[in-house]
């Protein structure tokens, strides 16, 4: 693996939230200065909560900021499992645009992925920032082990999103997903990963050591990334 990776370790999630929020704010400000707008992708889940709480207090021109979830469960907006609903609660009141990749429950997850891809074609690309999380199984965004892994990792470069069926389905959210593709993630101008806990740190270190031959989705993503990656970790 030739990617330059820098680890940032913190004593707790509050300290990590402060540091990462500052980094994200700088990226947004730089994009607005350069182009008049910023387009970023943010992870869902519990780990980024302190980051977003701190970021929401930043004095930014939020009306120039577009936020896309890195992935989402195929459930209606407002559902507790909906990532975009959580992002919207934080950032919509500030004036940011929060774009759903899933707007309703759909029986055909592949069709939901195609619809999300078509929607994202309308936005400025590449992303100014992609902030990823990671599961204990090594998945990132919703690039999971399963029947759609190869498509997510090796699909056409123009594809920005696709439908994914994890196998096995995670018990806490046993539904198909829509995810940014590997190509969409690694084309971002800045890539960051935020994780917590020793178990996930061990998994991520294993993925990095395995390089391009990694059996873990996050390892494959990092192997395809050409820009430096910042990994933020706390217990």
C-alpha cells in the first residue's frame, strides 16, 4: 500500500470531535473560498455524533454547503435507521443542503441504487471531503462483504452510488443499503476515517497491513486511495 496514512489518537470522543470538526471546517472554508461552495459526504452512525455537534457551532456560510450521506439504509426518511434523517436534524436548521440518497423504502435495492446514482450526477464532483466510519467487520460506508462487494469496488469510474445487500445482514439494521462507490470515495479531495475502540483499531491496522489483497472492504478502499488519509481514533 502506497497511500500516506497519518494516525491521530485522542483520549476520548469529545477531544476527537473537537479536532475533527476543526479539520472539516477548514476544508469547507477552503472549498467555499475556491469555488463558492462545498460538497461533502458524511458518515452516519453514533461515532461521528460529537464531531457533528461541534461542527454545527462553526461560523460557516452554511447555505453554500451541500452534505451527502456516505451511505444509507433503504428505509423511509424519518425512520430511526435513516442516516440522512440524523444529518438533516443537525445541519438543515443551519441552512445547509442535506441530500438524501434514499427517500423511501424500496423493494428493489438495485433500482434504489441507480436512482441515487442519477441524483448524485447533478452535483459538483469530486467531493471536497469524504468522512468515513468503519464497522468491526471492516465495512466502510455500506461497502459490505456480500454479493455486491465486487461491483462496489470495481464498477465503472463514473458511478457514484449503488445498491448493496450485506451478507450477512447486520442484526441492528437488517435492511439493504445504498452506498457511495469506491470510485466516488477515493476521488474525494480529502479523505478521513473516524473510529473508536481497540477492536476497530486492530481491524483497521490489519486492513492496512494487508494492502491491496485485503479481504476487508476498508483495506481495498485504502489501497485505491492516492491522496493522504487521516485516521482519527479514540477509545
